[in-house]
C-alpha cells in the first residue's frame, strides 16, 4: 500500500528534531489525512511506529510515540473512533503523564481525547477520573514550561467542565491539585484559564463544608495576590490592550452587569439604587453621544448618529429598568435636564444654530425618552401624556376635535413653528411608539379596550403633524437639507404604523403618499429632497410588503405606482426621463405586483416611443427608449433573483420589443447614433441569458419570424464564394441592421439547450453579415459553434467546407481534405489571397470569434484556426505577397479575442460551454510556434506583431502556468517588453505583459531564473521607468525594481548605480504616484550598499 | 553633553488627517502634476523628533504652511520652529529635513532650510550652518550624525 510506504517517510520526518516546524506540520497533516480517510487505522499506525516506541533514545521516543499520537488525535477530533480504542489510548496517555519527558505529548493526547464530542467515541467518566488522578499525583505543574503549563490548566478546565460527577468523586484531591498548580503562576494567559478553573471548582463544590470551603483560605491567598490588577501596558506590544479599550470594555461590562442585576434581583431590591443607576445611565449617554446629527440619505432609517458599545448597553439597561418598573420613569420625568429640554428646543429654530451643548441635550433627551417609550405600552402612554402633548404645544401643533376639525384658538398667534430639535424629538417618539403596535396575530388576543392612550394622542394630532412635516419639506430649499430631512423622516414615521389599530387613518396615510409622490414628480433636478422622498417611499413600500398590509398596498399602488408608471408612459413631463425611470424602478421593486405593473408600463412606453420615432422622427423618443432599456438592464435584471415573477415579465417585454419592431415596417428616419442599438442588444442578450430554455425558444422563434419578414433572408442566398463576397458592403437598411443585431444578441444569450430551426441558413446569414463587418454577427457565430450539439458538424461544414466548393478555380484545389486549414476560402481571404483589405480584416476578426467558440468547448478545429492566424502574422503569405500591416494587427488582436474573457458573449452568464484549462491548452499549442516564428521573423513589423500576439496569450493565461515555465518564458517576455515599448500603440499590451513579469519576480518557483536573468530584467525595467505613454507602466517598473532587492545581494549589487540613476530621474516624474514609488525604491536601493550614503 | 532632555515636556498636537488627493490624474495620462506644498509636507511630516517619540508634525515643528515651493524655479524653502529657543537639537532637525528632501526631490532643486525668525537663540548661526554646502557635507561624513539622522528619518520612509 502506497499509504504505508509514505507513512514511514512521514514518521521519519516528524521524529527528526533537526527538521523545521513546517516540515513537521506537513508530515503530520499527511498522516492525519490518511487516518481520516480510513486508509490507515490507528492500530496500523501503532504497529508501524514500533521502532520509535521501543527505542532507547528518549527524545525520539517522546516525539515519536507520544506527541505524534497525541497530535494525531487532535486532528481527528471529529472522526468517530471505537470506544475500546479510546479507552486504551486514554489509559496509555494517563500512564505517560508520570514521565516528564513525554509529558507534553501525554497532556496533548488527554486533552484531545477529553475534548471529543458526540458520536466520535467518548472518554468514560471512570477514565476521566483516572486522568485527573494521575495528573494530580504526578504532574508538577509549576516545574513545567510555559506551553505545558497552559495545557495543564486547559486539561483541568476541560475535566471540570465535561466530567463534573467524576470530579466530585475526587473531591479534596482536585481542589488540592488546583491550588498547587496555581501557586506561583505568572503568565497572564495561563492565569486566565486558572481563574476559570477556580470558578468551576467553586461551582462544583458549593457546600459550606465541602472541599473548596475547607481550602478556601489557601485558594484565596493564591488568587488574591494577583489583585488589584496593575495595568502595565507597554508601548509597541501589539497583543496587549490599549488603555482606552480597557476602560471602554470595563464600562460596557459594568452596564451589562447592572442589567443582569436588574433582571435577577427584582424590583424591590433594585429600587434603592435607582437614583445612582439613573445618574450613571445619564452620564454614560451624555459621554457617548456625539453632536453630529446626520441629515443624509443613509440615516433616514437609522438614528442618525453613531452609537458606541457603551451607548448601546446604557440604552439596554434603561429600557430594561423601565420595562420592569414603571416607577423608574418618575426619575426620568422629574430629571431637571429632561424638563429643560423644552426651553432648549424653543430657543433655536435651526439645528446648525444650536450650541454643541444644546445639540447634545436634544439628542440625549430624545434618546432617553424614546427608549423609555419603547420599553412598554404603559411607559409609552406615560411619556406621551407627559411629554408629547407638551411638545406639540411647543411646536404649535394643534389637535383635532372629536368632529375632526382642527381647534384654532382665534385670539392666539400660535402657528406651527418648525424647531429642528423639537421635530427630531417628535420623530424619535413616533418611531419608538410604532413598534408597540401589536402585529396582526397578537391583535386578536389583546382586547380592543386596551386601545392605548398614546395611540389616541397621536391620532388627535395626526392631521396637524402630517401638515407640519409636509410644510417642513415644502419650505426647504436646496442649501438646507435639515428641513427636508426632518420633514421626510417625520412623514415616514407617520406612515409606518402598522395594522388596523394604527393612529393614522387611511386617508391620512394616503395624504402622506401623495405628498411624497408629489415631491418626486415636482422636482426637475435630483435634489436631496428628491432622493429622501424616494427612499422614504421605498421604505414604506417594503414595509407594506413585509407586514402584508393589503389595504395600504392598494393605496400605494393607486397613488405611488400608477402615478409613476403613467409618468413613464407619458412622453411629456417636466421630470427628466432617467429620474422617472430611477424612481419607478426603485419604488416598484418593493412588491411583485408593482413590478408587473411597471414592466407593463415600460413595455407600453417602449412601444409608443419607438413608433413615435419611426413615424415622426422624434429623436427625443429614441433617446427615451435607450434610457428605458438601460434601466431594464441596470436596475431590474440584477435583481432578478430577489423579485418573483420578474423573469416572466421581462420575457414578455423582449417579445414586445420584437413585435414593435416587426410592426414598424418603415423607418422614416435613420438613427444618428448607435446608442439605441447597443442598449437594445444588451437588453435582449441579458433577458435571453436569464430566461428559461422555453422562454428562450419562444423569443428566438419570434425573432425568426421577424427576420423572415425582412430583407435579411436574401443574404442567405449569397453564395459563399469569393466572387460574391468581394463586393460586400455594410449596406443594410437601418431596420435590418437593428433586426440583425438583436437576433445576434438573442443567439449570444441562448443556452446550449435552446433549439435553432435551420442551422445552416443561420450560419450562412451570420457568415455573410460578419464579412460585411457586423461584429455581433461574428460573436453570434462563435456562440453557435460553441453551443451547438448535433448541429456542430453541419455548422463547421458550412463555415469551412462549403465555402470552397465554389466555382472559383483558384480555391478548388482539393480543399475538401482540410477542415479549418489554410485551404478553405475563409482562410484564403484571411491570408489575403484575394479580396479587399476590409474583407480580409473582417474575415480575421470573424475567424477569431469562431475560434474562441471552438476553443472554449475544446474542439480540435481550433488548432487549424490558430495556424491560419499565425500564418497571417508572417509578413508574407505562402504565395509571396506581402500582407498589409492592418491585417497583421488584426491577426495579433485575434489572439486577445481568443484568450481574454469577454463581457459580451461566450461567458458563463451566457451559458457558454467552457472546458476547464482551455486557456492552458491554447497556450501550450501556440507559444512554441510563436516563439520559433519570432526567432525567424523577416520584418520588424511582423516581429512586433508576433510579440503582441504572444503577449496576449501570456498575459491571459493563469499565472501558475507562467510560473511553471518561467525559465523558458522570461527571455521572451523581456524581449517582448522592449519591442512593445517602441510604439505607444501597444501600451496596454505592454502593461499587461509587465504585470506578468512582476508576478514572476517574487514567486519562489521563478526565483532561480529571475536571478540568472537579473541583468536583463534590470536593464529592461530601467528603460521602462521612463516610458512616456502610460503612467502605470512607469509605476509598476519602479515597484518591480524595488522587489528585485529580494534577490541575492551579489546578483544585484553590480546594478546599483544604474538603478539609482534611473530612479533618481524618476523623482522628477510628472506624476505624483510615480515620484512616490521612486522615493521608496531609491531609499531601498541606497540602503543595500555596505556604507550608508546620505544621498 | 547634556544628560537630561532639552525640552522635558513638549506639547503634543494632533496629527492632521492625510489629505487624499482627488484623482484628476486618471482623466489625462499626460497632464503634469507639479510638486507642491502638500507633497513636500508629506515627505517631511513624519520625521521623528531626535529626543521624543513624536513626529515633527505632532510637535508643530513643521506645518504645511512652513513649506514654500516653486516647482518652475526648482526652489523649496522649509521654515521650522524648534520647540524651545535654546534647543540644541535644532541642527539635527534641520539636517534631517534637508537629507530627507535631498533623497526625495529631483536633483534640480535648491533646498533652503531655515529656523523660524525669533524661534531660536542662535538663529543666524543656525541658518548659516544648515545652508552651507560644505558644512552639511562635512556633517554627513560623521558616522554618528548620519546614524542619528537615519534614525529620525526611518518613520518617514514607511
């Protein structure tokens, strides 16, 4: 068995003390894995270890026998073991505790066994007792090393926790052993465990005459000497806790502790401490609250200021106390600072005008009151009776009479005053109270008579409150967001009362919605107010959905959704189109029914805008269409998984798009931009991409019908012969172009399971259009050859074979024997045997996409395509004609197409068939060919282009492949870098190649060859530090130079002067980032010299 | 040598937040970002005081306003304020600032290091010493001094 052979080796490695710890860990892991997989049984292991177990060498025995076994068990904690095995192992380790040489192994082993849980084979109580006994009698804890001591304490801790009965049997012995172990301990981590052990002991032996009690004085003596704890924090010690953390931690702990006291001691015993606690809570809150109240978007649904841990605990404690005993509220209500709040509020109208102390008062008191209100219904009632009414008076908000009219005191000048502080307090109270409304299930259990008084108070003021908030929003202007913020937040608070017992009636709720919606529709620019209102609406929408408020959902649908959707549909409104779309999509995604409504609205809007454009030539409409499509792709599609039923609506949308295009037979006006086509393609691709196979089929079927109604089928009849292809132009009508692009997009997004009716004519259509210069057609071709199942052969035949079975006599020379080789028509066009340059470059691009499709599915035919592309990179073709530089460039870029991941097609999102390691395979095919061609290249241009192609291949393959071949690749990479740095055209390629180089510099695998090539690497990097065309190249080059310092000193020292010169020059680089890197690099290189030179 | 500290209890101020530059660079590859006041201040703010574990910025020996720079004329002047008037460490501080700038700025720059007027007892002598090429070179021949300077500079290279 291979496992056994390796075992000896691993054992050897582990026992050998001269090897490194990582080595030990490795061999340990290897053995553990084989045990875990049950390749090896424990018994086998013991037999195999025979030699190490019986040797007379103490060290080997201790390591081999005990520690290995113990560590092994630690690894195997989750593995079920036979009870007998566990039993014998425990016995073994217990016995070994007495031998100090092997004590670490024995301790580890015991600990591992005792920690075993559940089904994994447990240590029996008898065994545990034996362990404890042996430990107590034979282990002298304080004479052991630090790590072993810690193990001892942990073992004690474990024993006490897991086998309390067994430990009780031992009684005195245990207590005595613990005392002895702790006496004199100095290490803090050990002490922490030790203290816990004492705590456990005390819990085990609670009786006043028990063993702990009798040893109590001793125990106390041992432990008390550690108190008081001196805080000796040394600077620079990263493991220790800074003073601030400690004090914060202590505060948090004491607050928590007080809360526990409140829970456990009950009201009567806590009562006499109320005053002290109250002032402590106040202090904590005042100290932990800042004065910055955020009026930003993000704080609409949060308190608006930062809350530390102390703050949270203080709040919890307060809430607990109030909940437990309503009389605590008396202290709160009588507090002078709380009472003063109304004065403070009415002193300032704007928040910014307040002094910091007043801000603090307002924030803390609102916290105190809202937390107390949240504690219970009773406390809420009290708070609302005492404070809310008074607050309303201060704010000048009037209540309505029983008849529903507002009480207006005629001879008073009271009118609503928008004090920010007051509004904030009011909002906090409303938000607190809304959580007290029982949810619908509980509703039935609480009798309606318990209708709380706070509810009726809110109800009395609700109309005026809503008015006040509304006027706050409306009076706000752009430079003061506080008004708008408080207004919207207030409206939101009023709108979030749930259930039938809500103090806000339906008509009032609708008023809130109307106000917010009108803010959205009335603003023509994206102001803070607009965003706040939108967010509030979204919050309310999701609140309605969350609590299944069907009545409110109806209001929401009627007021918000329909309003916005109708705005989308109408083409004339003051609001810019993108803003309507944003608002609509945000609001409607809160509930599936709204989504349905919205997509319907979108559909209608698309159709009407599109036909408006086609008939009237309204360019605004087509712009709206593009924005609408962008909204669908960017806002809706990413949330597909969150929103139920969205897929169905979107598929319907896609089909409507086709319908609309089908019915718009005549385009009276041409597009003046590609924007719309691009947007439509993207939407179509993605909708098809996410749709189910059935939906895909129906979209494709629809598209098929539209195609056949166009002039496109005529293209299928164009024979794939040179004579016919030569004259091809981009001559499609706007409509056909749109249809073609959309169809290509649908094909790109389709999954391999989708069915295509007539593969052959489709391929022909795409072939011809790709040769006409439509890239999307080439991508569709690539997608088809990638995904087709049975149709693949036919497709490839059409692409490669049939093309040459033409009447053209030059190409008819036994073309049938090669599949994708250089004899086919496509290949010949690529190689420039005939046709215009345009046709040639398009053919090369097309071939690249087809090749990518085949490459990804692992089809052999890609080799021949690669061959053709490589041929194109030579400066002359086989018949001796020189290739045009542009053709060479396209051929080099084809390698980028083949190797890089495309966003547009042939990726996972669009269901591409992807064989693993396809990039590696292509790498290993092409790199040797390209390398040999570079050596033999005839012209500088061809050489450059070969390097570009190679750089594309190298920089797109996973970096591990490069690292495995560093030795071979490094020279080529360096040559490539210097060739590519000549022309600014290749700057991006140069940069990606440089990144590959930088990746090899630090890796251990490449170190030898990097070291061997150090002079060339440095020479190359030094040149790149002044590369003028791209800043990141210079920056990376300098970083690489700094990395090179990790090489052996003797290798780099000779280049010191050269590097320093280059880097010093870089200190004057026009870009700051380069200069910064240069300073670091220069400093690093300066310091390698033996003598410290100042400059 | 004085055995005690020259300033036993210096006032320590807050470090200013490092300003992150809004990257306008991404828009134009070829725009030039001239060396400016903040950049130079960033080079020297973290230099450590020779006798306290605080940076020169924390002791307000240097502030952003103490740097004057003219990139076109390749000229920079740093004016520093020793914490006490009779500070004998002022030379070391001045030397450290000079060395740091020599290592960080292109060679075309002329560097002028000065003590703030009225902040030091031997102001004129100090200024002369710090800007005398020969004397600076000579000082840097002294391994003890170089070691001291290097120690002050080490945090500023992190």
